C-alpha cells in the first residue's frame, strides 16, 4: 500500500486480513519493541529504530510468500525507491507485488488523525501527529507514477478485493 497517515491503510489491511491475507504491520512491531513514539523513545530516533523492524518484516514477508500465503504489508511506502525495494523483496520470494494507492485529501486525513490522536496511548497504530506533521509528511510523499502499476482504493474494500482476485496468477504459486 502507499498512502499517508489517516488514508485508511490499516482499515483496508485489516479487511484484507479478514478475507484471508496475512497482515504485517511495522508500526505495531515498533510499538511492541519500543513503546510509544515521542513518549517512550525520542521523536528523532524513529528511522534508526524502524530499520531493523523493516528488515524483520521483509524477512517474514518472504517466508509467508514462499509458503504460498497472500500477504498485505500495512505500511505507507512513501517513496518510489522504497516501493521498488519492497517489490523486489516480494519477487525474490516468488510473489507478485501489487501496489494499492490510497489518495485521501488532507482534510479527511486530518479529521481521522485528530480522532485517532485521542487513542494514542493505547493503540499502536495511533502515533500522535499534529497537523503541521501531516503537512510536512505530505511534502515528502511521492504518489505512484504511471510506470508503477497500482490499484486506486476508493474506499470500497470489495473493489480492491475484486481487482486483487483478477490480478492473481493462474498458477498455484505464491502471490
């Protein structure tokens, strides 16, 4: 998936998990290992602490795919480079990477984040963000381009599931 905070990635990933996909979530693993971002460890340490988590998630992803499990990574994949690296990780395991883009306007995302901020102490997916954080992050986000095949999520998980089913390879290998 690719999208900013509040775009609906976790909601969609959980729906895919209910449909049989294995769900991997780096934010939840970060919370399990380190606690709350900005409370239990300093805000400036996020990327340093995230690196080994992402490495472990990538290895787990490869194991799941090699075992034939459809898997969704509940993560934003903000840059083209990051998406290419993860697509390669999927292909090494014999999988077919499919990118889902969640283009949601700032106002909608900010409304969701404000509500989510109220649960920041108890929900590992509720890292507290200010509106200025969201605006700054939006400046670093690279939407997918025409040479990165992707599915646009329009808020209807059934539409995504139907497109994923059509995109499945005809063989019985991992995807």
